[in-house]
């Protein structure tokens, strides 16, 4: 008891990353499942760049200008 193995540690770390990114994607107007791409090493970095530089659907819907 009290011992956390490597697979459990990886699962906990994944949850700590995926849950907030899921919320960010949904709030930005993207499907939340895109946060699961973060689990794939190279694609994870690419999806963060995509999120940072893409035109967010929520901003188009509300008529707000893109932030610089």
C-alpha cells in the first residue's frame, strides 16, 4: 500500500494534463477530444502550437477579434 508504480504515475500525469487542456479546447470552441492528442509526443507539441495560433471558433461566433 502507498506505493505508486510507473504506469500509475504516467496515468496520473496524463490526467493532470488532459483534463485542463480538454476544458481549454472546449472553451475555445474546439472539440475536447483534441486534448487526447497530447498523449502522442510529437503531435502533442504540434497541437499546442495549433491551439496557440489557430483562429478560435468561439471568437468567430462571438464576433471578437483575434488577440495578438
